[in-house]
C-alpha cells in the first residue's frame, strides 16, 4: 500500500479549500435568499447564480485540497474530461436541489428533496473527481467511510437549504456559511480517509494532466469568479432598498391645507 499524504503543501491547501467552500456557500445562500424574495425571471436568475456559486465553491474546495494530495511511489495525473464533468455535475445537481426549494409549494417536502438532491450531487462530484485520478496502482475505498461521507454531504446540504429558507440576516447567513464550509470540508476529508492505494511501480508515463497544469489554473479562474460574483451580489440593492430608493425619488404630495388669502389692508 502506498502512503497517502493529504497535506503535502502543509496547512495551505486545507485552509484555502475551507475558505473556498465558505465563500461558495455564503454566495449561494445569499443568492438563494434573494431568489426566494423575488418572483418571475428575477427569481430564476438568482437561483441560477446560487447553483453556480455553491457548485463551483464545492468543486474548487475539492480540487484545491487535492493539490496537496500525494501518494508515495507514484506520480498523479488527472483525466481532463472527467474532471470537467465533475464540475458540471456539481453545478447541475446542486441547481436541481436549489430550484426544488425555490419553486416547491410544500416547503418541508421541498427541503427534504432539495437537501437529498444537493447532497448526492456533492458526493457525486467528489467521487467522480476521484475517478479522474490516474496513478500507478489501484484505488480502493472503505465502504463504511464512503457511506459516512455521503450522509455528511446530505445533512450539510439540507442544513444549508434550511438556512436559506429561514434566515435573512446577512450575519446569520455568514455564520451558516462557515458551518456549511466546515461540513463540506469534513465530507471531503472523510471521503479521502476511505481511500487506499495499492501502488504498482512502473516507469510508464501516466496519461492526463498534472495538478499544476490543469487543476491549479482552473481553480484560480473559478475562485476569481466567486470573488467577483460575491462583490456584485454585495453591491446590488435588495428589494427593500430598491423600494426605499424609488419612494425617495417619488415627488411628495403636499396635503397640508392652504392658508386663507390675506385681505388687503385699507
């Protein structure tokens, strides 16, 4: 068995991956809250942004953490199509869960369906991303720990969507995002604890791209997207602020009675 190291770059990758998970969760929750308060095309657009933020944040968290992953006795490469597919799966399946909550008439049923769908999407992204690994050897999984990681993903997703349905305060959303980021990171490292690698030494070149050739540039690009979108959402007015601005610009009717005309002094 090859020795697995989940932090070859020290604390940098675990901390940075947690930060990316929190940013994605905060942006996604904030957009979901805004979407639930809107209607028509505006609701759809906010929910689409929420899905892309949460999915992108989770994917970036996973692969930033994978930058610090190493196995003794073998190099590691990534299958590019499978890696991109894992990103699409994350966004699409998380989107299905967010839309279930955003348009569900029965809030309780929508929460359960949305949490289950989103959680399974997170887990699917993780294990599809792991399937993209290319190394000299065989990757094996502990079924019990895999099951625990999936449960953590579903619980974390359900809690996040519950927060979106019941929390409006930006401070409360920020706290919920920190909790969700921790839960998603816990799911990732629980899933990684389930991994075992039986290394078969070989001098053959591995197919695929290295992490620095492909994962790092893509993670930086998606991280930039999250930061820019967060700034846009933070600066865009809420519905209440727009109404207040519109009422302030509306002319005020002066309903006070007019004073009687002053009679001329003889």
